[in-house]
C-alpha cells in the first residue's frame, strides 16, 4: 500500500498556530484521493499531537465527504476537538459539493450531545438553503428561538438567506422586518431573494426603503438592483441608479461596470451600453456576453458575432448566447454550425445550450438534423431533463415527424403541462384537431390542469381542422370551467377559426366584445379570412384598423393588395404598392429549402443560382408536361400582378417550392419522403401542384409553410384543403377506387359543395353526389343526386342540392362523389 510520508519533529505539539509541518499536513489532506490515504494522515496527526482546529476540521470534513459519516464521527469523537472545530467542519461541508452532509452531521452531533453556539447556525442555514431544506431550516429556527439567539444579526441573516433560497419570501421578510439592526448583507440577501423569484417591484420598493433609511448601498446591492432593472426592462430606474453612482462618485468595479452594461443592453439602449463597454480597458467575459446578447435582441446579429470573435476567452455562457442569437434570429444553420465549433473547442454544452440547438433545428425543419440532435441528447445525459424533452417534442413536430414527437412524449417518465401543451400544439400544426382534443381528455383524466397556453394550442387545432363547434366549446370551457381569462392570443385563434369557416359576421361581433383593443394579430386574422372569402369591403375595414395599430405592417399591405388583385381592382393594387414604396415597406420575399443527404438547399422564386440549376429546370419542365397531360392547369389566381394569362402561367411555375420539389425528385430514391420548408404560406397553385405530383409520381411530399404542415400522398393533402379556399369545412377524406369519401364537420343545413379539387384522369359525363347518414334525416338516410357534368380534371364543383336535416357533425354523415368514367388520379 502506498504510504504518505509526513516528516515532523517527534513529541512536539502544535496546538495553537500553524507551522511548516501543519501546512504539509493540510497539503496532504488536499491531495489525498482515497480513504486509506486519509487514514494514514489521521495516524500521523495522532502521532504528532497536532491539534490545530483548522487542520482537524479539514481532516474530518474530508473523511465525511470521502467516506461515511460514521467514520467521520468516530474520528471526531476520538480527537474530541470541541465546538469551534465542529463549527469549522460544518462550515467546510456547507461550502462543499455535498452540503446535505453538513445537515446530517449536525443531526448526529446533536444526538450525541455536542454543545452548539451562535456560530453553528450560519453555515447550517446556508446548507439548508442550498438543498431547499425548508423543514431543517424551520427546525433550526425553533432551536435558535429556544436558545435566545434570534437577536444575533449573523444568525438572523442566515435565516433570511435560508428562507429566501427555499422560496419562502414572506418568512424571510418577517425575520428581516424584526431585525433591530440591519447590515448591508441583510438588505442584500432579501433583495437577491426577491430578484431570483422575479418579484422585481419588491426589489425596487426595498431599495427605495433603504435609501430613505439613509443607508448607503454597496456595489453588490447596486448590482442586484441593476439586474432586476435588466430582467424587468425598467430602463428609467436603471438610469436613476447610474446617475446615483455618478453623483456619489462611486467606485465602479468590473462587476458593477458589467451590471450597468447588461442593464442598458437588455433594455435595448445599445448606444449607452457600447459607450460603457468602450471604457473598459480589458473586456471581460461578463460585459462582452452582455453586449453580444443586447445586439442579438435588437436584431444586430452580425455585430454580436463581431464581439464574439473579438473575445480572447470564451466560456460556455458566451457560446450559448451566440448560438441562441442565431437560433432566435431565424438563422438556424449558423446556430448549428457554431454548436459544432463549440464542441470542437472542447466546451461541453449544458441544457441551456441544448435548448437553443433544439430550437434552431426545429426552425430549420430538417428531420435528419433533428434525429442527430436527439441522439446527442441521449448520449450526453440530457434525456432525463424535462425541459429538453419538452423541446424535443416541439422539434420533431416542426420537422414533420409526429411519430418522433409522440415517441418522445410517450417515453417521458414525468410530464408537466408544458409537455402536454407541446404535443397538442404539434398535432394542431399538422391539422390533427381530433387527436389534440383527445389529449385534452387525457389531461383531465390524469388531473393535469391545462393553462392559457394549452388553450391557445387547442383553439389553434380547432382552427386548422375546421372544428367550429368544438372551438366554441373549448373557448367557453376555458372561461367557465377553468376560470382562465382569455387573452389576445385566444381571441386571435377564435377570429381565425370563425374567419376560415366564413363566419365573418360572428368574427366581427367577437372582436367587438373583447375587453381590450384588438392588436395586429386580431385584425390580421380577420383580414386573412377576407382574402380567402373575397370580402373586399370587410377586408378594407380590417386593413385600415390593422394599419392604424402598425402603419408599417408589411403583411397588411400585401393582403389588402391581394384582395384587390383577386377582385380585379388593379388601380387599387397600384395605390397600395405605391404607398408601400413611399413608406419604405418591402414585402417579405418567399423562399423554400429542402433537406437532402448533402445538406440544406435553399431557393427563391425563379432562382438559378443552384449548381444544378439547368437540371432542376429540365426536371420541372418534365413534371409540368406530365401533369398537364393528366389534366393539370396552372391556377393563375395565385399570381397577383397585372399580367396576361400566359405570363401568369409562366410565373406561377417558378415558385420556390416547385424548384425545391424538382431538386428533390432528382435526388431522392422513390419511396423516400421529400421534405420542403417554406417561409411564407404556400399558394393555391403550388398546393394543388404537390397533390398532382404525389399521385402521378407516387411520391410522398411534406411541406411546412408559415402556418402548418401539408402531407401529400396519393393525390390528397392532410389539410383536406382547409387552409385558404372558400369552402365547406371537412375532415379527412379518402380516395378509394373511383369513389371519394369525407365526413363533413359542419352543421347542416348547408349548400353542399365539393370545395376541393377532385381530379379525374378523363372527363366524366355522369357523376353522382351521395349524402349518407347513420341517423334519420327528414325522409331517408341516403340521398343521391346527379352531379352536374361533365367533370373536367382538377376542378371544383357545386351541386344544386338543398336539404334541411335534423342532425349535425361527425361521425354521423359523409359525402361521397362517384366518378364512373375514368379513375381518380
């Protein structure tokens, strides 16, 4: 066995002051890596008779951390060092990585009858705060009262810190208020507790009380208050504190300087932040990270990157901040590249970093990247972190894999309301409203209380699935059953739901009943519905209201221009665009990208910058020719400029998602899903184009646009065309042979229509529309009527059938179109 040689003069005691031998023993204790080493040191201490308190406490606390408490207690009782050494041991343990052992040792020592004094409690209360040991903290409070130590300011400050760390701020404030004398540490601890609990107004009130008491704050307190200003966005108070510092000629140390920079940067006042930053001769990590984050918040990502590159040292915080900057600025590929650079530099991520990486991957919509990130999470010990799992659910949903999202959700050992909400929102963006509502029932069964965000997801699901009645019920349940006051987001979903269903009057009435002024989301939802349903008059009204709230809103100008264009009012179109030009408002350019094995490929409309541009356009031409032979006709209604018909047909075929699709057809094996992401909403022609390609080429296609997912398979889309066409809402339809079936989700009576394109390979002269029901109608449970023909490929038709029925909703009825001549594509 290896032995530790500790030379010392024999038979000499070192009870009172450390010397060379004493320092050697301390060094040996610090370097000991096994219990046997510590036992050897213990034997040396016994032989030398060295009983200096700091040495004994270090030895016993090291044994307690390396071995069992029983062993440490045996050594303690053998050496019998007294209360001061015991206090030092408790202090060492409270500062260690295992503060709970301080509480366990205290309990054992008390059981053995060890005397304690006023110096025993501060380290113990600190340890209790670290482990959220509120029970132990309250027990010690009782002992303190019995011993009459509640007058001691150090003990009182320890109690305040313990209660604050355990989240019991009322108890902390009661102790603070009873203190006959309060030093700066006590004020600081209470303020810090309020700040960590996000009770920033309490911080400001206490700081104001402190100044009225003529107590001058120190740099620590000023930094705490500036941090509260930073987190709450209270720029005015932050400026007041800066003025106070200047007025009092306060010495600004690096920590306080960084706090000022962070406050101004977080509040968006980058000019002042930059001036303060320039005053620092040596830029430290804290100040540089604050500047980086500040520029990120105001959208100056490249400036943030410049500061990042100028940093001589980079820690995990600044790497994470820069990755987050890219992720939140819609530059996900750069975020992922930087994450790879961080790993190459030897910096290991924490869960904050991983949340930014997962967010970037979700924004990118690349499933292969998502799978890689998930593997990284599992291999690096993040798979049990609740917030990371919640983010993975959203990531998979945004990357088009509900299966992946569901697998993460089902595998979670513990779920909170965010987990359920993430899954509901994922189902909503894929148009699976019924499954989203089913999850709500499961939440109720599991006694998980939905919150306001959950109801946003549920209303969003109803909106995208056309579940009008269900949406009304959810909205009412939120208010009446869960006592959740609707916010703008909830009203926005309801206006969107009603607007999509062409219940525009009801949508307007709902807006009138809102207890607050409508924002851009409310008016934008109504304006979008007016575009879908060609309601020019109401569209003009909604656009004016929206532009009054935000005069530079590009979407309002574009939607109003589109409404005018659909109505053929080209003079009004020119006027809107002239207004946009005069105000410097530019329409966001459309772009699409596709994930392939060699990376992400991005396209703009008419883009010819891709290395395979010639092949892409050749392939697109082949596809268009094939579809036209099958009956596809470009929908020029998607071209909202005053061109002749042939120019419009040419323009609509150059949309970015079609170019991405052509590259996908060139690159992927048959049977592999082509995944495309578009930054804007997919147009009607591209939507139909994808359906035709999915059937004609047997190709599964998935498109994520700004609002939802579209899964194209066998000539149909998962959205059931309920996304932007004026029609009767319907649930999922199914093509079987030459028969199409769907279950209407709307209330009857109604003017029956086929609101989606029902393409046939050949024109059909005789077709029939059947309405079936499993409950009695007025006279019969089935009606068959000749469908007006001939049916041309890729067209939508209405029947003249009008009936008033005594039932409504799914699953009791379905529509069926039979096309006897020619099979559906």
